C-alpha cells in the first residue's frame, strides 16, 4: 500500500527562487527567460538516491494525523463484555499521547483497560489517511501529570478540562493506513513517540487548495514532464504536500485513476520553502515542455493504481 520507493536515478536539484522572496511568497506562473544558452544551469544531478527519502515514515504520518485532528472514535470493552465505539474529542501531548475527557467512562466501560482510538484525516476530499492507536485507557493519578494534561487540553480547545475526568490512551502500537480499503503498516510505540509531525502540516491544505485552484496547468505539466507515463492524462489534482514532496491524483479515460509521488528537489521545512520549490519545479517543467531545457533526469516511474474511479 505504500509507495516506499520511486524508480529514479537522479534528483531534481533546483534553486529556491526568487532569492529574496518574502513570507508572502506566491505561486508563480512559468515565464520565458531572456536567454536559453545553457541546458545545465537549472538542474544538477545526483547519481544515487540510496540514502534519499521521498516521503515521511508511517510513524511520522501517524503523528501528523493526530496533530491535525481533534475528533476520533474511542473503542473499549463495556460492562457486558461487548466492544463499544464512541466519538470523542482529544488532544495530544509532545509525545503524541492522546488526552481525552470522559465523564461517563466508568459507566460505559469495564475495568478492562484495553482500548483503541481511530482517527482519520481528510486530504482535500481525495484521500483519507488514518491511524488506529491500540493501548490502555488510563486515568492519571499524579497531580502534576494531571496539570500537564489539562494544559495540553486547554491549548487545543481553549477551555479548561475537568481534571477528574481526564484520561489518556497509553500507546502500545499504531496501525497506519494510507486510505480506505488498503493494507496498513504497524508502528511501534517507541517509533511513534520519537517521530515528529510534518512541519508543513498547518499549511498543507491551504497550499494544495491554492495550487488546485490557480495552478492546474502546472499540475498537468508536472505529470507530463516528471512522470513516465504511456497514457494521456485528462485530469490531475494535487492531493497533499509534505516536507519531502507531493502526491498527485491523475485520471485517464483509457487507463483509470492513479496516484503518483513527486519529490521536491530538497527537503523543505516551511510554507515559504514549499512554494519556492514548487515555483522552481514549475519553471523547469515549462522550459522542458517548450524545449528550452534538455531533461537530464529520469522520470518517476512508480504509479499506484486506485481501484475506484473518478477524480473528486
């Protein structure tokens, strides 16, 4: 289910421009340059991608999902021994531990602490990555720990929690899935707690919406220039963006629906860096399309076919 590797032998290494961009950097339309005398000035190549990552690890994706969400489904064992799932609000601490406020937990659930918390993240109505935390439902007894979790709750929801009803899900392992109807990847408790959420998480949806609204030609051009395909694309949309690159949903009347991962020239750590990298890749793709630049990189070859049809 994971696009763990991309069949590429070189990496897009582009200048982040404009060099003096302000924090309000916008997505730019590709522009013709005054001269095109060099075919190597915009692109450097790296011979091996052995140590290069192109997407976050499942543990990092799980942490990102929990950071961007505040509602999930808590499942535990009831007094009569049957499982019960209820909708809950939650916050997470620095290690990703879910903090919940459950005033009726003692009447709903048994003394069996085994529980799970299922959380989904809608990515621009195109994909729904999700994770399920398995662990034990506990009530902290230490006053200092309760104050810390109360602070976590107040930071997320802007209100004080009823400390007498604060609970946590002590994480034992996590199942991370890229979308519905897909196999998942199990993540250990230590990997989950030591992972960092993606630095672009708070800007990703806005970036994707802006590109899909104002830069549709660039998205189509990315498919034609950076992806090795033997079919024509009738529609393409960006699904999500993170510090390593972005995912596209492409549709072909002949072949069906696919997702493809396109890496950034280099890892980015903020919104400005993501927009600048997108602008650089857009300019290069335009130059290649207009035959102003000879592509000396190998295209992305790994496409993932989607079993349901249509681009939403």
